[in-house]
C-alpha cells in the first residue's frame, strides 16, 4: 500500500470551449484507502479522476500520484485492454479477481452480447488484476443487479492502494470510504467519513449559515426601517432650525430657533441618525461575511398526456435470441395508456434487448415517445448536444430549465465538448418531454445520476400522466413509480435460458 497518498496542489483545469475553469484551485490530499468523490452531474468529479490517473494534464498546479494509476471509465462501449489476457490467465491474482466478480471464461468471446453490468465487472476486474497503486473508479455500480453489486463491493474492499470512487450508490460510499471529497464548484471540501456522515454534516452547517444569514438580514432591515424614521425626524428638525421663510420682523420666532440651537435639543435626531448609520454599516458587513450557497429550484413538472388509443404496443408471445446460446422467452405483452410497468431481472437476462424490440415495434408518432436508452455513446452524445444547441430560443430555454431543475448547470452543459453521461440523460429526457409524450421508456434511468437528481426524477415521473416503462435495479425507485412488473428469471435452472413473468408488487 502506498504510504504517502496522492496530492493535488492548486490545480486548475478548463475544457476547450468553456468560458471558466471547471476545476479551480483544487488543493486536497487523498490518503491510502478509499475516498468518495460526490457532487452534482457536471461538477467535475470524473475530471478529478482523470487528472489523478494522468489522462488529463492540469492547466496550472500539480498532481502528485505515487506509483502506477489507472482509471475505470463510466462507459462500457469498448472491450477493456488486457481483458483477453485476464480471461486466459491462471495466476493466483487472476483466479481470485475472476471468482470475486463472477467473470465467466466465455465473456471475452461474446463481448457484444454481454450486458452493461457484465461489462462493468470485466472493466473493474482487469484493473484490479493489474494491481495499481492508485485506482480511480467512475460509477462502478451502474447497470449492476443486487447480486453483482455485492460481488463488486467485495472485490473493491480487497484493494489496498489509494482508491478514488465516484458513485451515486450511497451504500457503497458508506461501507467502502473512509473520506469524502464534496465537490460544489468552485469549492471542494475533504471530510473524514462516508457519504451519509459528511453530507449530513455539510447540510447542517449550511442550514446554520442560512439561519444566521436570515437573522442578519432581518436585523439589517429593522435598522433600515428605524433609520428611515429617524431620517424623517432629522429632516423635520432641520426645517424647524431653519430661518428661511421667516418674516424679517418675526423676532420671537428667530429667538426660539436660536435657543433650540444652543440647547441642541433639535440636533438629537441627527445624532441618533448618525449612530444608526454606523450600526447599519456594521450589520451590512456582517450579512455580507456570511457566505451561503445559492439554492437552485428543484423538481420539474413533466408534461405529458394520456393517449386516446386502447393499446400503446402489443408484442405477441415469443422467444428472443440473446446470443451465446442465451434466450429470453416472454408471454404476450400489452401496454395500455395508463400502465406503469417495471421491467426487472438479473444482468444478462435480456431486458435491454426486449426494450429495443418494443421500441422498434412502436407505431406512435416520434414526438409521442420519449426513449432514454441504457447507454448513450460519445457519437450520439455529440449529435444530441448539437441538436439541442440549434433549437429555437424558447424551446431551448424550456429544456435548459428542466436540466437546471434536475441539478445540473445548463451553461456548463452547452459549453461542454464531452458532457457527462448523467447530463446527457437529463438533456435527452428534457428534449423528449417538451413534446408531451404518450409513452416514456427509460432503461436504467438512475444510472450516472447524482442522488438529488434521482429524487427530482422520481418526483417528475410520479406526476406524469402518460404511460411508463422503466428498467431498473433500483427497487425503491420502481416501487414508487410503477404498478405492474415484468420480471425475468432463469428457466428450469438453466444458466442460458430466461423467461419473463408478469407480477404485481407485494
């Protein structure tokens, strides 16, 4: 295990085309063991991992990493380098890694037919087998079912180097990480403990600051009101002390004003006003010193309407070839306009393949379907972003509002050359809901999304009047939003045959 840890010293980084640095004056120390890195989509978490792994060079500052560092990407498009070597290797480390992660011998020969969850385990397995000093892992539980998450957590716990973990999986962050880096540009905050502990501390501190700020603001307004009253009183006193407008022969009035000036009675109001103005300056400075985070409005009203059709889609009973001798047999599948259906099952059971078959079978007008696939590759991401940038101003404004209310900063997204997968999911969803869909299909909708965004998405989909078909391993998410369940199980104990059963939530 490396003894010294990894260090960032005043690190700045700006992607080409961005108007401001994404990483600004980052100084922090990553000790041996696991550190969680958490923050909103687009905050720079993946960028920090890539800087640590040497895939990016800082514009300024220094990144000091002991020994050999590797990065595990969020995306699972490509076969990992050295995966074939791992699959064929029989040394002790290779055998242990493959056993821990359930990597089958034939995976290397059928990469294209592997589920994204299986691909993710292969990615992590290769990097653990290489025994790096620094392991930077980006959203490793995306796509994984409950069993696979347990395998992954066990494998990562065996790692004895410096581990950097970006994840929205609260349980994994809490059980694995001894430290947490909270990222909220332009600030970062390193704390001891897992996500729940550190996030709770931060929330309590910010709540206390907001309360102090509110009290200082109330005090300032109270003094301003009193100062206004005294300013009026001082102005009246000035009028009373003035001899302007008096008749030349009105000696009594002039004498009365002179006596008031000598006694200073009418100057009291002015003196009190000057004292209040001093207190007001002090109170304003106190209010300005209490720095609080801007609270962005969250939650979206997801537009949509119920279709007048009796059936949105119908798939007759049949069997789907999943490749590698694997099959998924399904009954007759009917989706009505008011149905809210969960599609569940283990990795590799053919859920995404079934979803693609359903999408291809639909005869809904394109604008009446919102489909967010399990993964959006880089080429598709660039095409979607270009399409968004070219939209009319009013429509672009609506979609950017949706993106903002899902927890991302729209201006960063529009400037980005390579948006994060979480941001792309938000953008694709926003572009779809603008057309008031009759059916929303989302394959692993919570993948790549930060925790506040998941809550916002839940709230939005809960209010949507159109049909929903959701594929996910997040049972809490599904149980809130769906009423029916199509569940894939192994058929007759076979490792290659699955069948789909229609269930209801307990």
